């Protein structure tokens, strides 16, 4: 059995934990809402998808939040980070979309102790710190979004990559833009070498060029509400996937399976150079030097 810890509690914590632990339905509704409680009956028939891993501890500076989570999932509340780290095989760290609690350094002591970390979504503004941790820490860091694993829903069987990808969403680079670029990276399977932002006041329209000459388009609108879609093309095939939430469990299941595998083999599920390459692409988009091609080192 793989013993996991969960560091910090928010709404996504309740979603993630239900992949590993049975929960008290009434408490789940009280603390995380009816939709969260119902979601697993709709997808996994109430069964736990992972039989060989459990969350056994939770730690949060907000003791009330930690206690509520512990009651819901039947886990221990750790009173200190050292107590939390003892005996764990891995730690899940759900990051909120913003705020002062988005901080790699808070959980860095765990990775320095050799505990593999699941770091949900890259914190773009702290990518330099992440790069240092990747060098310093003996434990593998899983840094990606569940959207990366939608690639299997798009690529035809036996086709390892797309020739071109076009993504459209209402987002900023630091939000769903980071998540969708994970998917673009998985679909393209190549090294980005430059970014040209052809957008303007209303949107970032980024053309990402790859070393072999292929390119992808990431369209992130700041106004309006365009549907989130991913289109991929190759010789003799094309597929468009509207991302409507129905794929989220599929992606999260595969993401956690990859994390558990990384704990076993002590290797990151997504190569660090790809994570940092994505960060460089996002930083180039954020510069908003419109119609200027920016090299990615």
C-alpha cells in the first residue's frame, strides 16, 4: 500500500482525495458541495479507482480546514510539517488558482527529504524556484495538469503526435493557458523553439514553432466566452475535442496513475525539460511583444 499525504485543503483537495479514500457523503456535501459528492457515483460507480494507494494524513495551517477534511475522509491531521512527512511515500499538493498560498517553497522541505510531490499545475511566477528544486531535490516532482492526459482522446491509435494543434479558450497564460499548453505539449511531442504572439488587447494568439518546423496555435481570449476546444491534425486525420468537463475524471485518473508510477520508479512522469520549456513558452506569451518572434532557449 502506498501511503499518501495531502498538503493544504481547498475544493480541489476534496475532488483529488476521493480517488483514493472513501468519504462521508453528508460531510462531503457540507464541506465541498452536492456536485462534488455526486461526481464519483456518476463516473466510478462509487468504487475507488486505486486499490493500492490511500491518503493517510492531511496538513494545513488552517486547522479547521484540515479537521473537516480529515473527518470527511477518515485520515489523520498532522500538527507540523515534520510530523506530516513521517512515513509518507508521496504527497499531493493542490494549488489554488491564485493568492499567497501558491508557493513551491512551502512544500520544498518535503521534496528535500526525498518524498515525491504531486504539484498540481505549474506556478508560472515561480518557475525559477521550481527549476532550482528540480536540481536540488532527490525526489521526483510531478508538475503537470490533468488536461495533458486528454491526448489519448484525440490522437488516433498508433499515431504518436499531431502535425498541428489549435487551442481556443477564455483564459490568461497563468490560468487555463498553462493547463492547455500541457495538452499541446503532449499532442505535439516536440521541442518549442520560438513563440510569436499575434494577439492584442482582446486576446493572446500565440504561434508556437517547434524545432522540426511544425507549429501550434494557442488562442487565449481575455474578453467574451468562446468554448474551450482543441483541434489536432495529421496526415489523413483530424479531431476536435470540445472540453466541457466530461473529460476531467478521465484526465485526473490518468494523471494520478502516472504519479503513482513515478513514486515506484523514482522518475518524474513528465520530463523536467518539458515542464520548464512550457514555462518559457508561457513567459514569452505574457511579454505581449505582439508580432515579435521570441526565441525559446
